[in-house]
C-alpha cells in the first residue's frame, strides 16, 4: 500500500523520524510503520525489542507526547506500528514545528505557524481583538445596508434594525472575549482595512498575453462587506465587455462571463481567504479570468469533492455568517456547483480549480475551443486539430477531414462521430457532398473564415 495522508513507511528507525511523529501530532494524527519500504512492502526490523523501549521514551522526552507502539509480524518479518494521536497543543521538535500535509512533512514558519498555534488553542485569526479600535472606526452606512439586506431575507429579527452599532456587533458575536472589537468586525464594517491588515485589499489587473504584461490595475480597499459589489462594478465598468446580441426583437447585453458565477467566486474568495496572508488577486486576460485567494482548502475538503455534495467548512465562520445573513451566500456548500452550472448554461467551459502557491485558484475561460480546454476533455491530438480547424474555417466535411489529415474515410467518420457524441460539433445536412460539420458551441469561438480548405495545407 502506498503512503497516504495519515500513513508513513520507514525501512528502519532513525531519531529524525521524531519529526514525522511531530508532524502527525500537529495535523490529523496518523501511523508510522517501521520495517516497510516506500511501496508498503514489509522488509522487517531486526532490533525490534530495543525499539519497543526506545521509541516511546524518545517521543515523551523530545516531544512530550505519548504514542502507542505496537509490534506485528508478517511473512516471518517483525515490524513496528507507531500510532500518533492528534495533539490538542502545538508540538515542536528541537524548537521546530512540523506538520503533515498530504504525503509530505513541512516545517511551519511565519503565518503558517501562527495559524497552527491559533488552531490548537481553539482560536481563529478573525476572532482576535484589534487593540485600540473604537466605535468611530466603523462605517454605519455599511452596517445599515447589511441590516436592510438581512431583514429582507428574514435572517435577523425586526428589532435588530433599532440597535446601535455596539449592541449590534455584540449580537452578531463580532466582539473578542477581551471586550475589544474583533478582526472580523473591522474587516466587515470598518472604515479602513489597513486598521486590521494592509493586505486585506482586493487587487485587479488587466494583462496582455502573459502574467508579465500588466496593462493597468486597481486596488479595492473598501470594507469586505462592500467589496464584492465594488469588484463587480469595476469589472463591468473597466475590465469586461458586454457583447450585444438579439433574441427576436429583444436586445441582450450579458457580461462576457456569467455574473452569477463571477459574484459567487468573488464572494467565496472574500469570505474564505486567509486574511493573515497576502492579497486576493484577480487577473483579467483576453481569453480568461484568473481569481486567486490566499489559503488552501480546509483539510476536510479536496478539489474533487467540491463538485459533489459537500458540507460547508468556512475558514472565517463569523465573516461567513454575516454574508449568509445578508443573502450573499447559502450554507449548503453549493457555491462551486452554482458557478459551474452558470458557466455551462452560458455556453462556456467549466472553470478550472486548483490549489497552488498556498491558495485557491479558479480560472474562467471564454472559449470552449482552446487547445488547453480540448485536451482537458481527453481528445486525441487529431481531434483537437480538427476542432481548431473548424474554429478557423467555420466548417469541415468528411472529405476535407480525410484530405487534411491523410486518413481513410472510415477513420474520418469515426473521429467526427466521437466529436458529435461529445456535443462539440453539429452535423449540417444528412448525406452526400452537402453534409458538413460546424461547432456546436460557437460562443466566443469563431474568429472568421479563412477561405477554402486545401488538402495540402497541413500543420
């Protein structure tokens, strides 16, 4: 069995393996097997009697941690199992805090270490007090907007509308145990983000062909309750376009990306980001929109699980609660599903989501028919080139396919049928020379015809 999140294999014992025990204790616990190779095949240990005494003593002396050490036998080999519990307090080995993440061990420093220490004492960064903050640091106008929205959703009682700012913040549990205002309170309703964090702002940039080609940029520095509206307004006014189309006599001007999907993604980035880290970045390119916020997914969730039914695990529960009460989000963990559904309904590719550089990234694409997106669908290279050909020339026939790729009619028919089944192309005509194929999702895909297709014009 290969190594997993909570399992580590070692061929023999070394004292440096105490780092792995430290990492498991600081994370979700786990088991270390001594006498196995990396593939999970038993190789055995010879000094197991000695180790059965040494390992428990060393974990207590160096880590202050009690672990279970069990002896097992398989295929005439003895091996040792070390069962590491989750520690309720931070554990260090020689002054260094280790953490098991995935199948790796990390040394925690800076912000990551701060978050671990807070987690172990049952605190979150958003709950910490802002020393010296007063009622004058709050924007009552933003608070009133929140109250109106929350009351319309019937998620606060009517009497909340009559409360003064201090009483309301207490009711919303935005006060620290010390009696000071919390980070969350100032982030949500404060007049100045810098009062809490200089990196709490939202950066937007317009780029050319690459990340190095920055054309212009803006920074949104409102309180975070107003931030989603401010970001959407700026995108609409300065960064995105509204292509005009008609449905009968009705003029349609939707944003080039579904507004519902964008707003949901932006709200998610604001609510779930790690505010003790760096900025949230929104990069706008000609063909895509890339949103990144600091902070990985919670340990309970993986990327693949986001598209399935899953529970909500907010990093900042007090901030999430305010956005929920205002009706900006729901608490069912369906945000990602709503984003994907909105993109598909608009004829756009499903957005790509990854964890990278210590944060969560979501990329919206305008065009289904890009080489990157088509390869992601598992298409063969020839099929990808065929779709790019249709995109450029507007159509292709079976005979043209044969000539372009130097393949038989049978192969051309098979390839085209596969693209039909994936609903990437549509067939025009029934039989004969008048039959040809066009893109089935042409939104944002067609650049214009390039003239007649010649069989010798191959890539």
